[in-house]
């Protein structure tokens, strides 16, 4: 057994699980990153993971692995940087356990994250949302499940991981109707539900049956839906909805687009960005700025403020969204 094996095990069991009390999703993401790295080194050098040592994981190998993620696996720059974060966390822990490898470890820690272009967020308009929710077949069990699931995602803006982790007793119907979830950083939040969503969920919960701790959205065998399953079902319904709403054809629709659509509907309704940040479970208001920049209606109102036209007093007053946008310029 090499020195890397006990350090790897202690990193997951002691550092992440016990000391940092990382969530199961975080531990799983770090596990996947290290698993991919070990597989890459084994494929490249022929050295089995059980025989690897720290000298086999120098900065050139790590850089080649990161390039492999983008060039051969087709991962985005964001995913590359997430994998790098997991690797750097491991090496930061190893620096305290193996000071004899300080120079090698420091060179890995000095690998910077890659910069990337920040694109405008993709979101669905009202007619596009209606077409998407009309796509699931109400005559099929899966169709009724998918419509309730997608409608809940659009109205609450839950992340796909939050959506799939919901249990039946996380939904409260009737007076004070709301959904409870645990987001990033183990932060608990509650989002209210409007009447149409309540009706959908009430019908689905009655059909779903089961106990309070059972998954809210599951397969026919009762297993919790995975993230990939949700993405696959959304992609299927988006293709069907594009036949009735052609504007969906040119949009790349994935589960996070539903979250963006929720944020944009709140913003366009005049909801303050601080409330939107609380609604979505953002760490701060700055995370919500992307939606302000993506909303053309706000920019059009800002343009109207500078247009060289005569406006009679009292006919136009800038909204709170316009003033908030101009403050950020």
C-alpha cells in the first residue's frame, strides 16, 4: 500500500465527512473527480490506483487531466474548474499529512482555474412554459408525474438536486401551502405555492400515495428519480412542446433553465432582487444580477429614460427595477 491510499481514505471519511460535515452531494462530486483522475492516470501510465504514489500526481499530470476533461470528455470550463476544486481540496489536506512532498503539492495548488465567458442566461417565456407543461400525456402515470414536477420547478425555482430530494411530507397544501427544501450549504428554505400548483400536487400526492418519507417524484418501482432522469424527461417534453411552440427549437433546455425561468418571471413581475435571492436560495444578491442583465424589458425601460422625446409630467415614472438596474451601471 502506498502513501496515497490512507490519505485518500482519510480525506473522505475524516476531512469531508467528519470535520467539514460536507453534504452527501459534495462528497459524491469530490469522489467522482478523484475517480476520474485515478482512471486517467491508470489509462495513461498503466499504474493501478492501488500502486500510485504522490510522485505520480505531479502538476503536469493534473494539467493533462484537466485538458482531457475538456478535449476528450467534452466537459465545459465550469465543470473543469469544479474538478480542479476537488483536486486542490485533496492536495491541501495532503500538504499537512506529507510535508516531504510540499513542493510537488504546492505546484498542483498553483494551477489556476480557467477563465470562461459568462453567457446570458437562457429562460422560457410564458407561452413557452405553457407549451412545455402541456406536453406530458395526462393519460399516462409518468405524464401526470412529469407535469406536476415541471410545474413545481418553474414556480419555485428549485435546483434539480433539490427537486429530486423532495419527500411527500416536504409539501404542505391548504392554508400556508409551501414546499420545504435543503439547498446549497445545508440552508433550509420554504417557498410558497400558488393555487394551480397546489391543485396539481394534490392530485399527484393522492395518486402517488405512500408514506411521508417517500420520494415525492419517483419511478414506477418507487425509486427516487435521478438528476439524469429528470433531464431526460425534460428533454423529451421540450421536443414535443416545440411542435406547438417553434421558439423552443433553438433553445437548449435543461433543468436549470426552469430555475432561470422562475427568476425571470419574478423579476418581470416587479419583485425586488433581494426577495428573488431569498426565493432561489442564493448566497447573496449579486447572484441575481445575471437575471437583471438578461431582461430586455428592463433595458428597454432604461433606454426610454434617455430617449429624446417630450413626456408630459406624471405620464411615466421609472419602476423599481429600472432604478435598481441604473444603480448597478
